[in-house]
């Protein structure tokens, strides 16, 4: 199954001593700080997103590194990092659509809706047919209301939901609207871990989803819809907006080549993700001094990347009205 194919060999990459060892010093002797831009990292299994940020801070010789959208430790794939001034771009990337490949196990439910949680229920899946699976998948496609996994990072009265669950609290989160643009089953495999154990079914799937969608919750809800329970056994993020896994680099590659070899310039990244507006030299000066510009295309809902004649990203604009409003302005390099 995809679960076995997605297991990464990460022992050589894991920071000695855990997450603490990944936290960087303020500078690296003999190393020049990296420039401004995005790094598209292929996160290894077993690492937290914070671990990856810590390693990137050390490799880039700067503490100004952040990420756009957390991946669970068991997950692999696209983790977008912003370096230096590009950290201000991450706000706009967090809301981008995302794509994943995953393996869902039907017949086994867990506390965390993934393979890292304790098993809470097992049921025989011998009565689950391919047609029933297809019908349940169809009902979970499109605009749906989804209750996030209780072990998500959503805050409740200032505390993360997962922290409350681990403290023994019974957490109930409200359903929220999400969009599952595509939910495709690639392969169905029936198996038993032990001769006497109930049969379970593994589904290798691909999904395209809106920001805020939990693939763990899709696995849980699919299992519940079929009356057998379900959880996620493997997850790989393959795309964030227009940044896909084909351009992602491993931490080993970053260490070997240096971050500068893989840094995506801010203007290039913004132009790939959003509509652009080419500024005159005077318009760029005006924006950086806080002046307002007339909107070029009133009514455009997306953020607009404003780029100066030298190819530098000046600002992210809101052009929904008659006057362009700056979401964020980037100082001249």
C-alpha cells in the first residue's frame, strides 16, 4: 500500500536529542545569512514542522524563518518556509488550496484519527464493498461541514485542542465549512494483521482540498459513514497553491547545496501564486511611503502582488475597491 511506500528513512536526518537540538544559534560561524525568499522543503517523517524551521534557521544563518501550514510529525511532503522578508508572505500562503496523497485504514478507529493514536475500536469490514466506498466518498466531496480532529492545533480559550486532549479533557469542536475539490480512490486493499484479527481495508487516495481541511477528519468521517471506523496511516502533502512537491528539496539537499541554491525569490513566488500589478518607479516609491494608489482592477478578490520595475516585490494589495489598499509593504532590499 501507499503507507509502506511513503515511509521515509529519516534516522540520518533526525536532530540528535530531539527537537531541542534542532533549535538554531543566532548565527553560524563563517556562513553568510540567506537572502529573502521561499524554501519549498520535503519534510521527512518523524520531524515536527518546528524541527524543520529550526534546521532551516541554522542553515540560513537567520532566525527570521517561518512556515505556512503545519504538517503532523508522521506526514511528509511540501512545507513552505519563508526566509527573512518573505516571512510576511506566509500569511497569504496559509489560505492556499492543498493536495495530498494518503492511506486510509477502514475498520480501525484511533483517538487521534491517525496511526499515532491508541486504537479505540476495531470492526470487521467484510461487508464493505467498493460501491459502498464510492458512495461514501462522493458524499464527502464538494462543499461539506467538517468537525476538525480533536488533536488539531485549533485554540480553545487560549490552549491548543491537542493539549487539552492529551490532558484528558473531552474536547468537542464545532463543524466548519470546507471544500473537497477532489477525493479519488486509487487502490483498495483488504488485509488482516493477524489470522484471528478482524479484516480491515486500506484505501490509497488523492485529495485536493481547501485550506483548513483535515485529511485525518476525512478518514474518520469515511469510516463512520461506512459504520466501521477509520483512521489515517500515511499522509504526504504534494502541493500548496502552485508550489508542488516536484520543486521541493530535502534537508540533506539544503545542507549540501546551501539555501541560496534553492531559494525562490519573493517576486517570483508571489507572481506564481497571485495576480500581479507592474508598478512604475514612482508608484513603488509612493507605496513604500504609505501613499494610496488607484486600483487597476476594482473587484478583484485575490491579493495582488505589486512588483517594481527592478522585479522586486513591493506590496501585497487589496484591489477590491476603487483605491488599492496595502495588506503588507516590503521595504526595499
